[in-house]
């Protein structure tokens, strides 16, 4: 079994975090999954991911003070393994875990994913709980000096056979539930204050342990690492053990963050490969933030969503929608499901950046099988721009050629590859040759 | 009450760590205290300090694996305050804490000190114990992201009124026991991996909180900060809130560490003042290390102990003996109790470094009241050296002058201040003019 | 000869930079010196310092492009020693150098100082000029990889006997001219981009070489190091070889810079000693900036000048006026010459900081001989403040005591050391007990 | 013209540095070129590169003191452009520059390359020489604060039109000489002391200026950047403007350096593309070091050379031989010319690392056109190892398959992809499937 075969294209799906934060329920998951099955799955969206703290009893109950309540009650089995909070996930009652929910998702033709925090529950260590298939208790597996800086739930796990036994115990349980996707948090870049490479990468052994636990299950579970920024120096490491790794801090609906992704994509574009996806993070579109106590409509304009989708797809990032799906507006949905744009996602298309300035960026890629080029001309400035771009050296075709505008579907034939286009601020012109 | 009046001279005493590590008992303390009362107190040694983990049930029981057993059992009262392990400290039974032991120490004419770890017990937080004189439990006072990197017992305390209430609750208990000296650990330099100034100083608020808790007791408890190296940029801060602060990592009986102290003393010498003592750490002499499971005799030679005593005293460091006192050899004892050397400790003598090379260092200081100079000529090289040192500009006296050799008590009169001395490796010639 | 005897009090005087930049002439120097002799010398001001590029032919002629013209013509003797530009300093003609000007300054009862750049002229190296009393030419003395990052005139000097010969050759020439003060630039902190300690201190050997060259002259030339910030870790080094060292970058007439000095003074206050002065930089008062092509009146208010003078004096900084003296306004002059304030400058007064917040700072010092205390209550906030300050523990006197307000000369007797004062923003209340 | 078309495969050739250092002559160049034409060119070796200081009059004459004599005489034309030293390069007399030598090299069917230092000669700036096609002299083009830390010849060039004019003036001259390859030094990583990313990349504008100067000539001059390590974060930048960039410091014949290249190749392997070659530096084989005054035979064993060639070729590095070619031993020559190994160099083969430990590394790549795999099993430990390596998931072929040992040419058929091989220390087993 080769982990690269678990995801031959950049994964697509939906994640509960941007809308629900720590408060998502089984009903919420099903409601969004149903929307996906009906409206998005035909375009390739398939993963439904339950994000952070599905195991926390009081999640979201003290929002003004804490995102994550310290020393709050967590749901755990007798082996120190976190299980869903039955109040929020009723079908998990009686030790069923996420099995029944995963099954429903599977019946819709979708795949089921969960978020986990790196490590073992602090409570399990303090209570000296036994580890499944191990002679040592949780207190010997937990590393008391390894904590997450922003979430109080876990201790890191020692790089020992007993530590591996713990990770095996949770991942085999997830596999038995039917989990298809694990997003592990606090593991890609573990240092959010002084992120020296050494510090940020210090828990690399836990990435390997989780990878090995997944391989032992025999189930092709996609393995996603969070949060970023990943360290490009260690790209070979992420490629070896994971399917996705975040190349940015949390991404939200603010233009400066989106503009900044051009630099990150520039740096990482040569590292996209089958089963190996640098991850630009969720698409914060539609309705957002209910669980954060301040529901809002995405601040991204249609132009910006267009820019985001073209960049994410041409680059080859996974696409995880961060919206409340049932109330998704039509304009956004149209952009999320443009088949031309989505077709650029193949890791075989190996994108190039033609140039980038403070105001413009031009990327292109080539579909060799179809002998087709895509060229994206981004206006990343704050005003309308008349862009002139000489593609003579880029497009290796004899003239004249037919150019198709992906948005308008308009096709023209040209014998001159110097392209003139007027582009709105934060917008993109996407052409096919 | 001014904290500088708590220690008008650099504190002198004994500390249990270098010999007993985490395993010291009441009997051990008393045995060493008796030796001190009988043999050392007349020279100024007075503090008897119980070092780390007097509250830990199984301290020292898994020495080959751990210095500090993670998630081991600790002795705590109902307010989450650590108390002595009754097995090791029988007189503490029945809620007496260190009161009876302190009383015995006091009766010997000595002072009583304890070591504490910064913070609140992790167990208190996980068990949501109440805080004395506070409406909030330990779980609200503990900062779940603030831990010690090398000891697993505590969480840091938040900078809130409730956090102050916790520190008040422990320090007032210590005062009620009769504690005269608190050595707080994991607070002076809290980062032992990548010690940027920002990280290393991040818990400064807990220094202030402990200082304030001490001032509230009305008891003149000397406040000592550990471990080092303290950050010289913040010397003014330590001076304001503490009586002693470590300027080095743990100091042991190895010549390179001792040689290195010349550089540290050079840097800190202007910061010694009444009530304010940069601290060179314990004197690792005599028998050492029983609690570490490998008892040994200090590797320091008599020459090296002489060098250490002269440097520590001229500099103005506290003097905390790290030996097993009852078995202290006579040679060492003689050096620890040389009254000429000890008299240089006064913060009014303001030492100067005349010069320092890889091979030699010359320090001097002036006792203005007595119009007396001390000059120390150190041979810090590894071979015998014939040192020539022109003190003409240093000694502001009209010739001839009388020079006394502090070790031999020999006095000569000279009309030439160019000193010629042959000095053994790692040894020091100490002269009085 | 002991370099500490060259300056038994923090030096006071005037420096041409803040008003003239690189353009100062002999006439300018004399005009300012005359003002000083007549109006300021009785208060202790004595040094008249010719600042940067007195050797440059075209200094100031391309102000809009360059402060320091690269590869511009410099005046040099046959040994590669820079000499004054005769056009600007006519009395230097015929090889007299600054001799005649120094003589005139001395005749006024003042002392004469010059600014130099660390190193040897690049031109001298490229032209292979001989070095006085050395067999090797300038090209062998210059270190081609050691340059100043902001001034293009010099190469650093190698740590060799020939390098010492070069420094000896210039300093003996300065001594022969009658120079009393050398401010050497690009030598205290030599790295203005990524100032790691190692980089910033990399030219320490040139400090030693200049010190030794000065000692060889037998002339008590005060040695001042620039620019800052000096590295507090190396304070012992500056103390050993220099009389003054800058603890800040260039200081100008902006409140945030002045407010920032409270932190720097806090850090360095224990390092002021006879002959050893951490330097807060020039006092940018009165008329400024003519040579920068944009003459302006100091932006400091009278309150701010008062604050600056009290801080600089209580701390023990040198006082170098940066104004155009002949047009100095009376208000500023009054503050520069307050004898009570100036009397606090003695290095024996050893100031303390009582406390400092974002809004207030209280410093005090004690004149032991006179059994007198000075207390300065600074309002460093931006609004009027009613300050309450309990000096009971600070002032070791039996009540009642007489308090004198230094500005108003008003004296009151009080039996309560809790001081209540209303202070204007950026102002200071200075009391004597 | 697209710079990527200048080098469709990683460049191969010879460079004078490793054997001649700064002392190479025209006769030396021709002697080595003749060997190459006769023995190596049929395998693809074609570039003959004259390395550092061909313009220096006294190069190598003070070897015990300096590698590069500071302020030594350089050969320059009237526009401040360095030209070959006629003593060493007689055919360059009369202003012919490297034209005649390049012509001879071309006549041998080879290509001609030169090394340059980033910048403009310091001498040109100090002498205010005119710049061709510019109104401003060299003193206005040179940046006096931009120097090379290890070579004293040049100043960096300002990012101005006049700076571009200077670079245009030298590159057009090189093109007129017939230069096919420019290795620019002190430009890829310009900081050899504290290589922060910011510092090391600070002269990026000079890379762009040289690229643009090359493009203007219309001549396909391969552009190579030195020294390393290049910063992987800026890989997209090097890809845009250069054909080769060093990913390591100077590489010499020491096993630890070679072992270290496994990590560097791991990091950079995804950045090899047509016209874009991360560069592992010269192959230090055969006789070396005559110009360094201590001629020696390469310390690399045959095993190590084999390992180096397999890694460099599978990775896709340029191959520049650093030996004295006329005396090249047969064993080394055989390894440099193995056609199977050389065939792996195509940037289309996209190598992968299967795994790497402290002791072993396994790399593989696939030639899609031929449906052929290469697998390299490296023993990077210091003792013989029996390696077992399961290639089932790597080799996507139905069994049985034929395996060829590249060194022995032996072919076996296997139905089991678990490979067992015994490999000598520092050696490699290379298989073709």
C-alpha cells in the first residue's frame, strides 16, 4: 500500500471549522453532507470533515473567555481514547463512536473525515489510564513537556513502542469507524511564537508514528497536517509521510491573506505531486463564523473568490469549503464548480509562474495530453489594470491559435500572442489556448 | 519594608541539592544543620535550604529513568498547596508543614529556606481544587500553556487577581511555617532550549507576584531566582523584585565551568548591591551526588576551591555550600571559612577587573573604611605561570606599602608595585595592601 | 596614566553635528566656542567637538543624494592620514592640521575634540601609501572586508603591529595638534542591519588599538565611542578601554526617542563610574539641522528638555549640546545651566529607579557627603497626572524633613513622605530632601 | 528567447578552480580542453570554464598570506571592465580579450565559459572611470557598502539604469568574445557569516540585471550562480533568472561533505527542471590543488566517486569536473563516462527518494518513454551492509521483471521485488528494471 495512492488528485470537500468552530453537531454534519451529495459531489467534492473538539463536553460554552476551555471535561474511553460527545453526536452512544455517522456519509456516496489534536489527552496521563495493547499506562506515553501552545487538551507522545501503541490504538479505532481522512492539528508547525525551524519541526516523529499507524490499518486514510506554515526545507519529509500539509497559518476571508498566498504558492509549486499536496487551507466563502459567536458573510468579493479558485486549482491545492453549505449563494457555488477551473488541479499539469510584481501575477500550466494551455492573468493591485502580456515564449504553438475565455466561454482566433486585457482589481482573467 | 534590607550581605548557607537531589529527608536536614551550627555559623553561614521536590511521594525512586517522575503523586492540601511528604518529613504530619522543622533550625540559631517550582500543581488544576481566598478554582488560575521544560509538576500562573491569590496563599503559609528564604525555580530563565530574551523572560510577572506575596507577609523572606543565566539587559528588574538571581546554568565541579564564571562575573560585577546579588550558584565541594545515585568526591582541587572562593567573595555572590556537611574535609572547610576572604563580600567593596586573558585574570577591590586593597591574581591556565603585574595605577598609596599574602599571612614591605608571583595552575594569589 | 583620570566627571561640551552635519567650518567652530566660553564654561561645559568629515573636499555638496559622497576627494597627508580641508579650515594650511584651531580653543579656556571614523582611508589603501614608522603600506594595514555600512570613507584596520603603527601615527598627530577628545565613529556598534552581538562587536580590537595609541601619547585624551547601542554584555570591555560609549542609536528631538531612554538608562545605570560613562548622545536643542539642508527649531518642549536634563544628569551621561549656540534661546539655556541639576552628575551619587510604568518613572539618588537626596518624578504619559509616591522607604531620614523644589526653589517641611504632585505631560518634578 | 532553452540538460564540462585556483593560464586551458575534446566530449562534456581572477596581475604570488591579494593590480579597459591578464593569456593582447581563446575552444567542438565576481572593480570606482553607454562614472555605479566578504576585488552595483549599463557593457563584451557560460560568484548566497535569508539574498537585483544583460546579447549564455547554499525559499527566483545555482558551500573531496549532499539533494530534488538546475558543485576527482600550493590526489575512493556520480546524475545536477584532465586516472574516467549513469540526468526523470537513514539511502527514478526504472541503493555508513529493500510499491510492473546491475551489466529475472544486496561502505548499487 502506497500512501500516494490514497489521493490521486488534491482532495475536495467540506470542513466544519469556518462556520461551526468547536460547536458542530451530528445534525449539522448531516445537513451539510446532504447539500454536498446533492449539489457538489458530481464536481468532485467528497470529504465531509468534522473539525476540532468533537470530544469536548462544554465546547463553545465560554466563548467570550476561551476558544478551548482549559481542563474542561472530555469524552474518553477506558483506554484514554477520545470519543465523540454523545450530546452532540447522539449516534455515537453506546461506544459506537463515529461509526454510524460515517456510515450515513458513505451511503450518500461521500467520504468521512475527522480532525484530531496531536498527542494523548492530558486527562488520560493524569489518570494513568491503560493503553490498548501496551503494558504501560498513558502517564508513561505522554511527554509532560510537549504541549500545544494554543489548545490545552493533549500532551505530545514519546517516540517509544508504547507511544506507537497509543497511536495505533486510536487510528485502528478510526479505521473501524470508517474514517477516510484524518486532519491532525498541532503537528505541521508546532511553534506559534518563535518558529525556528528546529522548534517548529520538533514533533516530526509523531507524523511518522501516525503515518505508520494508518498504514497498519490497511485502510486508505488520507493524512492531512495542520497548521502551517510548513517548512519548505522539509518538503521531502512531508511528501514521504503525509498527503497534505498546510503552507500557511489559518486562512480567512481577507484580501491581504489571499494576496500573500501568491508568494507561498510560488515557493511550493514544484512540490505538488500525486498524493502530495501543499495545502492552502479552507475556502472561507458563503456564511461563516456562527460557532465563533459572530456569524458573518464572507468578506471575499466574487472577484476574489475567482482569484482564489484559479490560484488554488492551478497550484494544485486541496479544496476544502469552509462555508455553511445549505445557505451557499449561487454566485459562489458557480465559482466552486467551474469544471474548466477544476480540471487544472491535476498534479500532472505542473504550473509555472510567468512573472509576479506587486500588481500583477501571471501563471500558466500545460495539459500535455490535450496539448492545451491555461494562462491566468491576475490583477492583484487595488485598481483596474490594463495588462499587456507577451506569451510568445510560453505558448509553444504555431500561430494562429484559438483562445477561450474560461468565464465567458468566448473563443477568438489570434495570430498575435501579445495579450491585452483589462482586469478588475483582485480579479483574474483565465484563458485556454 | 524594603526587600533590600532582607539581606544586607550576600546570603551564606547550605543547600541540599548537590548531595541529595530530590531525596532529602528531615533527618538529613537536621544532620547538616547541626554541623553548620557547630562549625560554620560563626563565619556567617546561616541558611539551611531544602531543595527540590520535598512534596513528591516517590521522589528518587526511578532514578535511572527520571530525575522528576511525570505524573507522580504529590502531597497537597485542600487548596492545591504543596506540603512536605510526611514519610520523609515526619514532623510535618497533621498539617504542620515545615513549621516544626523550621523551629528546630531556628533554635540552632540558623535560618530556614525552601525551594519551590514556579506555578501551581498540575494536579490541582486537573482536579479543579479551590484557591484560598478566591472564588475561582485552580483550573482558572493555571495557565495550561505555561510549563517547565524539565520538571513536570506545575503549570504557570496567570497574571490575574486570582493568580495573585494563589501565590499569596502559598507564601503566607510559608511565612506561617517560619520560612526565611525562598528559592524559586523555573523563573529566572524559563527557556532552556532557544533562550531568546523574550522567551526566557516571559514569566516575569510571576516574579513580581511572588515578590508582592512576600511583602504582604511582613516577614523578611529572602527571594532567590533560579535557574540562570539571568539576562543582563533586565538586571534592573531582578534588582527591583529579588534578592538573588542566578547568572549561570547549574554550576558543578568542573574546571571549564569555573573558568567560564570569570566572564560572567566580569559582566555582572557592577550589579552587586545591598540586597541585590547576582548568584554564582552553589559551591560543589566535599561529598556530592548521593541522591543522584552516584556519590562522588568533588572533582575540584584545593587550588580550584581557592579560586572559586576568592572569585565568589570578591564578586559578592551568595555562598551556598553544596556538600554533605558532616563529612566535609578539613582542607575545604578551611577555605570556606577564611575570614579575610569572606570579608571581601561586602557590596560596598565594588570590585574591578584589572585585566583578563585566556591565561590570567587580576581582580581587585578596595575597602574604603580600612583603606585596604585586596588584589587577586588568578592563574586560569593549565600550567604554572610566573605572573608579572604592575599595580602602580591600581593601588593609590604612597610607597612603601606593606603587602600581606592572605594564605600564608606573610607580610612584606615593598617600594615597587610591580608584583612577581609564581602561581600554580587554576590557583590564585590573594594579596592585601 | 589611568584613562579613568581623563574624565572624573561626565564630559560636557558642544558638538557640531546636530546643526552643521558635514559642513562645519573653522569660523563656525570659533563662533560656537566663543559663545561657550562666555556663557557656558562656568557651568562645566568645556569640550568643543568638530564632528564628521572635516577632511572631505566636497562635504555637503550633494545633499539631496548623499550625506557622505562615495569616492569623493579627501584631504590626506603622505602617510594616508586624513587632515582638515583647508578650504573650510584655513588655519590648517601648510601642514598645521587642527593645531592652530586647538590653540585658539585652548586660549578660550576650553578643550578641543574631533570626530574620526574607525579605520584607514580607502584611498590610502588603493594608493598603497606608506604608514609612518612601518615597513608596510596602507594596502597591507587595511582590511578590505571591513567597511562601515553607512559611510564610504574607510577600511577597517587589521589587528597587527602595522595596524597599531597606523593608529599610533594618527593619534600622535592629534596629540601634537592638542586634541583633548576623540569621538570615534563606526566602532561601538558596527552593525546597523542585523545587530547580533557577535557582528556588532566584531571590531573590538580597534577599540583596544586606539586606546593604546592614546596611552602612548601621554596626553589625557578622552575617548568616546559611537554609535550605539552598545552591548550591555560587554560593558566591562567599554569600561576598560573607553571613557564614553553610546547606549542608543542617534538621538534626535522626538519624544518617543526620549521616552525610550528611560529603558536604556534603567539598564545601564549601574555601569556609570569615574572615567566610565554610558552616553545618551547629544542634546538636540535650540536651532538644528542647517547642514542637513533643512534648518529647524528643536521639537522638544521646555518640559521635555527639563525631563532630558534631569534624566541625563541623574543617570550620569555626558552632556554634549547639539544646538547652534549663538542663537540659543534663554529658556533652553536656563535648563542647560541649572546648577542643582548639574550637581547630580557625579558618578558617586549612584542613582536608583524607584519604579517605572508606561506613565510614570521615579528615580532618586543620594549625595552621601551632603546627606542630600534628589528625587525625580517623571510624567512620561501624554496627559497631566496627579502622582502619588510614597518615599518612606527611600528617604532614610527621620521626620520632619525639608523638601526643596529644584525649579521653584520653594522649600516646605513635611512630616509625611507620601508625595502628591500634579505634573504636566512629559515633564518632571525634581525635589531635594 | 527563453533562458531555459540555453541548457536543456544539466550542463557538463570542466572548471579550472579545483586544480589551478587563481593561477590558470591559456596553455593550461588549452591542454585540458584538448583532453576533453578527445576523451570526454562524446559523453556530453562540453564547457571549458576559466575560473577566478583571470584578470589579476599577481594572482597566486603570495599564496601563504592570501588567496586573493588585496588592492593587487587588475587588468582593466578604459571602461572599468576587467580583461584577461596578458601575461597568462597571451592571445588576449591588443584588446582581444578571451576572443581568440574562445575561438580555439569552439574549434575543438567545445564551449567556452568564464567566472566573474559580482560587481564592478573597486579600482574603477576609485579612479572614477567612465561606463560604456552611460553618462555616469564607475564611482556612481558602485555601491560602496556592498562588498564580497572573501574577495577584495569588487563593489556591488546599484540597482539603477547606470548599473544596468555597466552589466550590459561587460556581458556584451563577453558575448563578443564568444563566451557561452558565465559563472557569477558572490551572488547566490552573499553572506558567509550570519546567513540570514534576508542578508544572503540582498543582492538579488544583480542576478536580475545580469540575466537581462544576457538576454539583450541574443547569445544563449548559460548563467550559473555561486556560491551556495542557495535559499530554497527563493527557488522560484533562481528558476526565473538563472540556469544553475549552487545548493552547497564549496564542495571538496571529503566524505562528510558528500554524505551531507544527500540531505541537500532531498530538499532540492523537486526543483530540477529544463533550464533550471540546482548545482552540487564541481566533481573534485583526479589530481587537485596545484594552484593552492599543495597538489594532491583526490581523497575520494572509487566507491565514493561512484556514489557521487549516481547521486549527481539521478538528482540532475550539472557535472563540472574539477580535476587536472591530462593526468586523469582510468578508474575515475570510467565512472565519469558511464552512459547508463549519465542517461539518468534528464530533468524528465523526476527522481524520488524511497527512504534515507543515517546508514542507507534509496533513490529511484523512472524513464517513462522507455518504461524503465533506475534504483540506487546507497550505503552511506562506514561499514559493509547487507541491505534489504522492498521495491514492490515502487516498481509498478507486473512480475517477473528483469533487473540489470549497471556496473556489472549482469541481468537477472526476478519474481520478487524484495532486493537483497551487500554493499561496500560509501558505495552504491545501481539497478535498472
